[in-house]
C-alpha cells in the first residue's frame, strides 16, 4: 500500500514548482493554456476527462498526477463508484502495477476528502 501523503505531496510539488513557474513563465503559461483547453467541457465532460487523466496517471505510475486529479475529481462531484470503475479499467489494461497504483488512488481519495460520499 502506498505511504504517500497526497495533500503534502501536492503542496510540495506546488512549492517546488513556484520558482520554475516564475523563471519559465512562458512555458508554464503555455502548459496552463494546454490544460485548460484539454480539460474544457465538450463532447466529453470535464469530469470524464479528469477520470481519463487519473487513469493515465495510474498507468504511468505518477503519484503527483494521482493526487492532483483525485483532488479535481472531488471538486467536480465524482463519486467513489466512478473512481472505482475507472480504476478497474486501469487494472484490466495494466495488470498488477496498475493495481498497486489503484490502491494509491483509493487512499488519495479517502485522505483528501475523508467522509466523502461513495
């Protein structure tokens, strides 16, 4: 089971990237615009796009991605059932390694928003 402190990890990443955002502002503005465009509501909802992004984070074994996208899913009103179905597809496609990161995503869900409805 993951030992990540996802709230702390998110904070650490944001703090570490602060100077980078300042020093490489054009790159970071471009990245922010790309993210906004990619995640905008369209034929695929923003929530569905966040579920896809989480699945990619799980499959790429990116703890930071898991934390940020689980946090966004809570904000968008995703349910634990939606999370679990998405993670089941990750396990189907990625096997054991994806199962380990699915456990991390579940822990992030519970840690970032304890008591959230399932």
